[in-house]
C-alpha cells in the first residue's frame, strides 16, 4: 500500500513548513532591528562629531536633546538635569 503523499505526487512534502516560516520571520525581524540599531549608532556618531568640530551649535544640540529625552538616566548622560 502506498502512502497518501506518494499517491498525491508528493504534494504534502511540497508544502512549506510553518515552523520554518516563523523562523524566517523572526530572523527578518532580528535583522531589521539590528539594522535600525546600527543606523541609530551611526547617526549619533555623526551628530556628536559635528558638535565636537563646532559644525553644529552645541546649544542647539542640547535644546534638541532636552526636548527629546525624558528618562532621568538618559538626561543624565547629557547633563540635562
């Protein structure tokens, strides 16, 4: 007697494994998150470099950070309190 998959021409084996779809989705999410974290780091480095070189007004930078940050630990990094 033949199995159902062999009678159907192997159709059951051609279906995507839901676990592998979930794994691929998780991996894509991790990569997107890692890409975003890297972009944030690079933007931060570029902005700080410009402030250090005097290409961006430090007072303007501090106002921007004062407006953007609310957590005490984050504000302390920039001596905002």
